């Protein structure tokens, strides 16, 4: 069965006249069809380096990942932005589920697809993971030796935040037990009803006393800046039990065995900055391949500034271009 793909330009960013755009479909190792936007530099000659982009967690390819992919295509790379399994225009049932394994596989399936394209040099493939897909990108880089360079932007470690809460405020056996108890009670309830319950996206209306990072998300996902009708974060969110398996799956377990190049980018003022700082430290520890690893903090930038640049043009595309040029050769 195929996918029903929108043909109109329905992105949250303007279309570039420097690249060609089309929709493509590829299949992952679990037989799930994934939908992607393919961006190719116009008038490009020969085989090109290629980049696969996904994220943020709960977003769709019409938002930040598409902007990243189109911009990298403007700079000479063939790039795809794809919807993860169970979300957006991609396949997978039931909808609105997440999986540390399947979603890591989604990145590898994107590499499969790029590797066999006539216009792509299969020895020069990189990936970009935004927000929660930054952690999944590192997991993919740790297992897939075809990935020669990885960029993470405003990264979340979804295993850590699910198992320990924000800033590790729920890091105890008792807290995790209560989460498991509640989630398993929800499973029984949903199985009996024969339907899944959505957990809710970004809170709306926004409470006056909402923490800054909630206001930050609202400003992106709930306004013209970043709203999209297929985005989970813009609408009803994941299923309540959708991210349950992240509780027990430390996706960054082998990050210090990544030999390929990694650039981690984060806003200095982002509530999530500790994820990148700690993940970078863990990746460097006892790693024999540290010369090609870098952590870049953007002064004054908050979490969603790296979704679309914000008012600060915060996304360091020049740096990313140089990084991929140096490591996809």
C-alpha cells in the first residue's frame, strides 16, 4: 500500500529557487514506508555528498528538518528531510508511537535510500538530527559505519528525559516505578477500549505561569512561525504510551565508540543544553577518535532558535557546511 502525499508546498518556510524539490518514499527494515522531501541543488554536476535530516521529536518534515535540508541543498548537498515511522506522511500503525529501535532504523533506512541514488556518492553520506532526533542520530552513527558525519542540533536524549525527568529531577527507582505503573495501567485501559489516547501536544492556551521552555515551544509550534497540521507537537501529541520503551533503552550507550565525525550544536541559553554537554562528554570519554568531534554552543540562543533561526539567525549553517565538506570527502 502506498502513501498519500501532499503535492502542494505546505512547509513553514519559503521555497528556494536554488534547489529542485520532489517527494520520495523509501522503506525501512521493518517494512514501514517513510515519506521524505528530496532537495537537490539545481545545475549540480556529478555525484553529490548527501545528508538525511529528521526532527524535532514530534515535528514533521515540513518544519525544521525541511528547512535544514533545503538550506544544505542550497549549499551543494543532496538532502532529504523525512517523517519518522508512525508520524506525518510516513506509514506505520498504530499512529503516534515512538521507538528507540525503529526510529534509529529510520535514519539507517534513509542512508539505504541515499546510497543507491544515481546522483549520490555513497561514500559521502551524513545525517542531521534535531532535538530528540539528535540523540537518535548519535545512536545511528554508533551502529552505522556508512554514516561519515553527524550533526546534532539542540539535542534531547529521549531515554534520559523519559527515565529521569527534566534536569534528572525524577531520577530514582521510586519515580520510575510510578511512571511504569501509570503507563501500564493506561495500556490495560486502552486495550480494553480498543483505542489509543493522545497525550496532548504543546499546552494551549498557554498558562501565564508556564515555564520559559513551555513558552518557547508554544511560540514555535502554536503560532504561524512553526504550526503545521500534521505536527504532533502542534496538535494532540504522542499517544500517552507512545514513548514508554525509552524508559528502559539508553540510546547513547555506545556513543564513545563512534569513530566518524560529530558536530553537536546547542543554544547556550536553551533549557536542554545540558543534554548536549553531557552527551558530548560521554562520547569523548575513552574514545580513541576525538579529533573529529566538536561541541558548539551558540551565545544567547534558546532551544527553538535552532529550529528556524529565531530572530537571531542562530542556526550556524556556514559551520555545518564546512563540517560536512571536511568530513564527506
